[in-house]
C-alpha cells in the first residue's frame, strides 16, 4: 500500500511540473464559471415567475445539475489528454523497462498512476463544487441534490480515468491513446441515443450507456444498479490495464 501511495504522490506532483495540468485547470474553471454565472442569471430572471408556480424548480434544480452535467461533458474531452501519457509516455521514453525491473508489482504501478491522476480529478471536482457553495451567502441549497451531483461526477471521472489508463497501456503513441480513449468514452456517452430517436428501447444499450447512469444519480435516484455499473466499469478497465502491463513485463 505504501508503494501505491508513493507512486500516486509522484504522479500527482509530476502533473504540475508541466503546464498542461495548470492550463487545463484554468480553462476548465473559466468555462464552467461562465456557464455557472449564466445559470445564476437565468434563475434571477425567472425567479418572479417561479415564485407564482406551485412546485416550481428551485435554485439547486436550475443551477447545480446543468453545471455538473456540463462538467461531465468537458471532462469527457479533457480526461484523455491527461491519461494519454500515464504508461504510453513511459514506454516511449524507455523508462517503463526501468519501472518494470524495479521491485514493484504491476498492481502497484497501475493503482499508483490511477490514484495520482484521480487526485487531480478530485481537485477539479472540489473547485467545481465551490461554485454552487458560493451561493450560500445569499440563498439556500438542497444539499441532498448537491451531494447526488458530486457523487455522480466523482463516479464518472473514476470511469473516465480507468478507460484512459487502459488506452495508455495498449497504445503505442500518446496521441493514439487520447483518440482511442475519447472515441470509446464518446461511444458510451451516446450509446442509447439511436434507440431513443426511434422511440425504441434497448435494455442492453440503456445499461451500457454511461450517460444514463450518470443522469440517474444526478437526479437523486441513487440505486445499487447505477453504483455497481460504475464500480464494475472501473474495476474492469483497471484489471485490463494490469493484464496489459503483465504482457509488457513478460516481454522484457
């Protein structure tokens, strides 16, 4: 466990040695802050009308789900850029051989790199959460719905990071890893759209759709089926990453 944490700490620190992490954090905050302020302005303009409607959506309903939903879409684009170098860059720089020859297990390497990048994702989620919390100075929030959205985004980024790590393990070039991860994530995001457009339902596509499970948790309907989906999804791709690294070790 100490080795996993050591690798995770090294990976987390190395992310901030390059301008990419800083740039991504700055761009994410700028875009999401703009969208957040837009939603606040929309609520302000609609508030007189909403006050006269019984059971009308409140501040949390209008601001929080769109903010976290937009964050999920943006992170779908950003995560492959962060994960593409995790293993692939080590292989290209010939440092993977040194890492594999060290007295460290493949499980330690994969989990360490995964947790290191997940630390950056948690920082991003924390910064996003501060936006709706800033409204507490003059308004009230539904903390149950806020927690549901935080949990939904957290589970989403754990899945995004796992699939990005796997593509970094199997690809020969960081750009290929990024494009492969983005393509797979986008496919899972839009998987059940075609069935919905034809007014048909496919239980298999609905279950495989990462967007549907994300939106279910966002709405506050936290079920074991949605939670188990993300746990199994993440565990599967972490296991595949370990298997891929096993093959690299056997070839050394």
